[in-house]
């Protein structure tokens, strides 16, 4: 691998575990790039929903993934020239993302795009398979988790803060269904990478989790 010397920190974990916040803040502190790999599955899902694509047509969905007109600018996510940063966070899009993420050709279509984020001075990548499949030679791998109740509460607050409506019971059962699908799918399931550091954030603030990851990284050197 020509760029394997460029440091990568992978942060994998279940939905709403806080890995996105931790990844962004760690990247900011280190001056690294950040890859929110879930956004790529969400963008593919959003495009499929808008086009009314058939979810069972794996090749059509993979084509959408392969030709995503995506760009990341100043923390915002653009699809063609439209800012879809908020739209991709809707629960409907997340649920659909989890379904299409089980399709092997969709994962294959997004593979090279993800590798391209490994640029100097370094990358923090969050998702489900960052440490197991995409960057198996990462310098630091973290498996970040939290209880399903803690995650449902965080997701509830996030949705309300963003002006979406939310129902706690629906959120809990959606999270459980997505955990189940993401953990048990045949391809690139959510499992801790070999050598991953475990971080249970159920009773931790985001700042404490960020500090822990930075400490692990500092101790690598
Ligand atoms: O992290 P997130 O909730 O934004 O991800 C949305 C969905 O995308 C998630 O349910 C599973 C899928 N995903 C994946 O399969 N692999 C990744 N590396 C990231 C996300």
C-alpha cells in the first residue's frame, strides 16, 4: 500500500454511539482529515429514495453509489451542489442506509472512494468496518460503544435539537433492528477489529471519550 505510512485512526461502533462526534473532534485536535463513512451509505440511500429506486435491484443501487456526486466542504456534505447535511440524518434515510449497506456490490462501489480519504497528515475514519475491512493496517483502532438505552437517548436529543420529531419507543426498536442488521450481515459486519481498543461511553461525556482516544494515540509514539 503506497500510503500506508499516513496515520489512520479508525473508530467503529453501533449507531448513535457518539463515534461521529468523537471522530470529528479527534481529527480537529490532530489536524487530520475525517471520513464519516456512514454518510456515504446515507447519501446512497437518500439518492435511492428520491429516485424511487427498487431496493432489491442491487446493481442499480450500486451504480448510484459508484457515481455519487458527493463533496465535503467546511463540515457540510454536498450532493451535486445541494447541501444535504441535515437531510441524510433523517431516520428513514438511516434505516434505508442500513439495508443497502448489506449489499456486497454497494460496499464494493464505495471501497475505493473511502481509501482515497487517506491523505497526509492523517485521517480519522468512523463507521462499522473501518478497522476490519477498509483500513486494516490503521495505526490505532477503537471500538466505541454504549448501551442501547444511552444511545436511544442521545439520538432522541439529536433529532429534537435538529427539529425532527422523535418517539423514544420507536427509536429504541429501530436502534435494536439496525444493530441486529449491522452486526449479523454476511459482509463486513460490525465486529471489533483485531487489536481494537474498547471504549464504552454509556457513562462518559464526549470530552472524556475524545481525551481517551487522544491518549491512546499519543502512547503509540
Ligand atoms: O453511522 P451511521 O448511522 O451514519 O451509518 C448509517 C448506516 O450505514 C449504518 O446503519 C450501517 C451503514 N454503514 C456501514 O455499513 N458501514 C460503514 N462503514 C458505515 C455505515
